[in-house]
């Protein structure tokens, strides 16, 4: 049996036999008494911001076997926001509630990450890490039934649907308070993915043994068609300030940042127009942008102007 696959469910017999201790290999996902959270549609507009989520209003399960490096992802599509255009979309705040059992330790350090899909849709899974913020979550704010709010240190500008990811960094002691799940997701959905160290990303119904848990409970709040991400908000003069230099200098450090992003999963600037060095209309950041920076730095070729 693949040791990377998580096992779902708790049998009454195992509970009676006392096999429900943390880390027991048959008891990794647990039911909890249904918890109602703030009632809302999956898309909500308020104060010029758009709130997006996949989960329903009832939380019913958690996972007590989390280890350092585990990641949980859900697909977010800003095209559900009202109005047009929706892009660029500036990710600004995250809402999440955790559940603790088996002596979960607070505060817990997690990283909230934005990943672009590896292909054209959610079924391709997370492919490229573009933004990340590391935070400490405290019990008073983030223990269910509360949904605590995290304001990101920097707005993350996105030009396509993306995955919002919570990663357990391992910088605080285990056992970890758990992410939680609703009861709505069909087992064959591509909306949710999970990652364990050594086994890469897996689609939800390939990661868990049945019955598959519901949607990951995490909300994203952002600004659709964000002026902050536009030419007047972040891109100045020409493209290429990939490392977010305050002086807008384009130099070898931008080349280093882009190499780290493309090949090592590191983050780059929050300005999509600066990162799209070659001005690709699709907004893609790829090898062509790296070549454009090389040509600018070493072959005296010009960079495109900001859009």
C-alpha cells in the first residue's frame, strides 16, 4: 500500500479497542459534530472586494495526522466575481478555521501560498508557486467555530484562476491544529488537492481512502480588476523588476529571482506586469521571460514598456 495515501474513517470497533491515538494509521481523518459557519454564497461581493470559496456552511471533519511539509489546496476562480474584467486579481486576505484534538499545539506556523495550475484547469493540479506569506495562527482567533482573518503582507497579483494552499511549515511544535473539511465535494472533483513530502501533489480522491472528505475550508478575499496590479499600481517604465526592487532597478538579481521561481519554486514580485518580462498577452511567466532578461542584461536588447 502506498504510504503516501491517507486513510479515511474511524470504525467503532477500532475506537473500542483504543486505536485512536494520534498517528494511528487507520484513524487519520475524524468526524466532528457539525459546525455551522457564517452563511454565505460561494462568491460574495462587499466593499469592492470579492470573497471566493468552495466549501459549504457546515464543517464536519478534520485530519489529525498532519506532519511538517503537508500542504492542502483548493482551486479559486476569480471569474466568479461580479463584473468584467476580473483580472488582474489581487489576493489580499485569507479566512480559515482550524480544529484541535489529541493535544494540538498553538500557535501553529503555516504558509499561505498561491500556486498557478500546472495546465489549463483545476484537474492539472498545482504547478508553480508564485506567492507565499508565513504566519502564526493563534488559538483565540483561529479555533473553530471562528474563521480567523489573515491579511497578507503583500498583495499577490494573479491573472488566471489559481490554487490557494495552506502549508504546515514545521517551525512550531506538533501535533498541529488541523485544517477542516465540509461534506459537499464529490469524490471525483478536481477542486481540492493535497501534498505530502516525497509524494508530490495528489488529487483529493487519490490522496484519501474513501469516503473522501469534503472541500477544504478556506476563503480568499481579493480585489478583482485591481488597480494595484495595473500599470499605475506596480509596473513602472519597463518590465523586468522581478525581485521587486524598490528602486525599480532591473539587474542580475532579477535574473536570479526568475531562475529561482522557474526551477526552485521560489517567489517573485507581486506585480504581474513586471514579472511578465516579455509582455506575453497571456500573462505567462516562463522560459521566454528568462531569455528576455538575458538578452537585456547581456545583449543590450530593450525590455517592453509597462502595459
